[in-house]
């Protein structure tokens, strides 16, 4: 099982490979806004929180689960992906395909 430090590190590594447009999409995905406040992530209020996302169906492998967010709280839930490539792929999919939808998670 991946610890929170590794999950956060992999998230940052994934983001470091994003294009400018993908970074903008990520910010919108997590915060609901296309821009960070002056000063960047450190000035988000509330602070961005990264937690482990667990599925209710234990037979589903984490690599099959998309990340989810609570934009009002700048809260991102990430499954324990098997590798950074899977995390990057799932993030990109969720950021683009889920951009205009609203679901409770």
C-alpha cells in the first residue's frame, strides 16, 4: 500500500510532466477555478488536501478507479495506483472528460 507521502510525490511528479493547458485543467479539476491565487498552491484556502480513495467494491483494482475531487475543499482523492504512468493517465482522463459534470463522491 502506498503511503500518503508517496501518493503526494507521485502527484507532483505527474503534474511536472503536464503541459501548461494540462496544469490549467488540473487546477480547474481540483479547485473549480482556472487560476491559483496569488502565491500559488500555498495560498489556496482551504489548502489542497490529497487522500487515499478507496472503492466500496474490493474486487475492483485501484488502476480501474478514477480520482475524484471536492472542489469546495480543494480535496483530491487518489486510489493507490500501481505506477505513476497510471496515475498520470487517470488524472488526465478525469480532468478532461469529467470537466463539465457534477457527481457526489
